[in-house]
């Protein structure tokens, strides 16, 4: 009996040693995204305008990094909170832990170099060398054009400074270890081909990260064959669960019968006072979809997005918009 216990103890010791070595290797090797570049982003008028457009209406960085007013439909931003961070994304929303949006105003970024900001938003590794959970869509920003990325950086440097220090993010096991392996090195990309409307639409869909909210996931991974088919669930504090729409061109359950005008007008409705001030209490449901921000996209860009979505494979997936 003593011999068996000794063997078991020895075996357990080996397992602990192997696990310890693996975790140690993980911490030494990852994240591996290379050093911070030495760069200074010139804030030209063109970059500031482009950055404001992307950060507010396409990538909608300002959406997640501000406070949304859920008194109104789609949660438009509370004035004065732009970029201050602190929004919480936790297990109640299906995330593996508690994630806080960073403060991206100059009050927090003032002492951080442009190269560091660039590395953070393209690779997901922050100033302390920590890997960020990909709720921050660095995997999509990573493939955007160099000029667009620099424009976003130039713009957020102009936000009104807001003193606010959100709590640190905490991830549950094993995601707290897995997250270290997600960031990848950044390779600069050129400008998208705007003459090819489908490729440009694909570029804009990637920048807006449409696939993230419009694809069902299991254990954090998109379900194969259901890309853009909707059905992802978003619980609200009142117990209501709202689901994302099917964006594929299926005629019964997606946007197959929508015209480009229908699609563009759906967004542009929220680009007016009536669309921005609909009381949530007067609606059947609320939504995480930041309509009032995406509404600021140009009709050309919305049209390109529509054409790209119409080129996707139709997926029949009937989505129940909400349940209470």
C-alpha cells in the first residue's frame, strides 16, 4: 500500500511539474507581437476627419469606450463620456470574466507613445505587455489599412480628457491563460480598393466588426456555417434577451428581399433627432446595436456593405428577435 501511495505521489508530482513548466513557458513565450515601434503620428486635417468618421461611425471605438444611455433605444452615448471607458462586459453578457473598457482619452493616453497605442490596437497587447481579450476587436483592426489606423490614433488624441480609471479586467480560468496566445504580430496593409465595391464592402464589414455580433458562438468560437446568420444573444437587465439579425441574403430569414435603399434607409433613420431620441420604454425591446453611431456612415459605405452582404452564401436561420 505504501508503495502504491509513493507511486501515485510521484506521478502527481510529475503532472504538477509538467503543468508548471507549461504555464511557465506560456508566460515567457506569449504574447509574442514584437517590440513597440518608434513613431509619431502626424495629426493632419485629413487624418483627424477620417479618424473621427471611423471611431464614431464605423469601428465605433467611442461606443464601447463611453457610457451609453439606455433610457433611449439602442443606447446612444451620454454627452461628456466620450472615450472615458469603464463600461462593463461580464459573465451576465456571456463573457469569461469581467472586462472593463479602457479610458482612451488623453487623460489616460497622454503619457503613452503613439507606437504603444498603435501596438495595442493592432495586436491587443497593452502598455504593460498584457494580452487583451478580443472583445477589443484588434484582430479586425490588425487588417485595416495603415492610414486608417493612424487616423484613428490621431483622432482619439483630440478627445476631451476625462479623468477615469476603470478597474482591471479579470478573466476566468482557462481563458486567463488562453488569451495570451491570441495576439499576433501586425503586418501593415495598404488602402482598400474602393473601385471594387465588393472588396471595399468586405473591408468596411471587417472594420465595423459585423461578424462578431451577427454570428452565434459556442465556447467563444463561431459556429461553422452560421457566419453573419444572426441569433447571437444579448441579455438585458430587465430579463429580456435580444438576438442579432440574420445578415445573409436568405430571402425568408435574412436580407434577401431587401433593396439597397431599404438597407441604407434602415440606418439613416437613426441619423435624425427622431431616431436618436426614441424612449426605450415606448419600444417593445431595446438593442445593443449602436444604430445612432452606425447611422453616421456615408450612403456609399453603407451601400458597399450591403453589396458585400448580398454576395454571401444565404443561410436559412430564423431569428426570434427578442424574448422576455
